[in-house]
C-alpha cells in the first residue's frame, strides 16, 4: 500500500477565476502551462494515476476496504465485513439510518458515515424534545 498524497492539479484559476478549481486542459496558443514551461504547475499525465488495487478504496485502520452504498436492510446484510465498509445513503431517513447502525453493530459491519448519522439523530431528538415541551406549555391552562 503506497500511500502517497494525491497530487492536486491547479488550472490557471489563480488568475482566471471563472475557470474554478476543477482541471481543464490548457488549450491556449501561447499558454505556458500547455507548453509545460519551467516554474509552472504540473500537468496531469498517465503516470499520475493511483495503483489499480487501491483505486476507489477507503483506508480504515491500515486496511483497504471497498465502499458499499447502503439504502436498505437487505443491502446491509449483503456486506462482507472483512472486505467492505458501508456508507449509508443520504436519501435514507434518520430513523432508518439509526436502525441500520444498530443492525450493523450486531453484524460487525463498519459504517463510514456513522458520526454524521449519530449527529443527525441527536439533532432530531433535541428538536422533537423542544417541540413537545412547547406543545405541553401551550396546552396547560393559565390560572
């Protein structure tokens, strides 16, 4: 596992703001970046690609694991905990996501976005608590 930091290729975005951060091949006739002049940013080439075995993998405690998108309980049960790591889809509701976390813990499956789901669940719980307290205070008759 060769863990080199992925190289960032900046376009000429530091003086042409409309280009943004994403890479586009320089096509200008007199572009110094296109001509690969000394002192300019590097231009992506074939050799910059990542290792085929490591591509699209997530490193968890020194182990490479393939990310798998989970949308329901059946997807969760199909995961192999030794080779894969689950990512709960953003389209899944908070209640189901929390259920999935509990099920994953039982099956010994790791969930990549676990903290986000827990945070989302805690936020929902506090909102519900505030809502019920407000409703109860409104229901009580004033004497």
